[in-house]
C-alpha cells in the first residue's frame, strides 16, 4: 500500500524533472533560504547567525581535501 508521503515524493520528483537546470538551482536556493529563516525564527537569532550556525554544523567532521589544497596552491 502506498502512503501519502510516497505520493508527495513522486509528485515532487516529477515536478523537479520538468524544471530547467536554472529553475532547479533557484528551487534549491529557495529551499536553503527557507531553512535559514525557519532556523532563525525557531532559535530566535538573526538570519545571518542562523546561516553561520547551519554552515558550521554542515562542515563539522569534514576533512579538508588535499586535492583541492594542491590545486589552489
């Protein structure tokens, strides 16, 4: 039996497939801005601080790429 969530996921996937690459990028950026706004409102911080916290949380545990370091000099 299919769930409502499955139906929504499939609808979203079909919608994204119909978008141009530029429209997909804009949709991703919009989603990111919305995430920042929601985090800021929920935690009672500015959107700038929310973006910084989310960026730090995303980078936590990552190791710098030696390949990129070598390429950039």
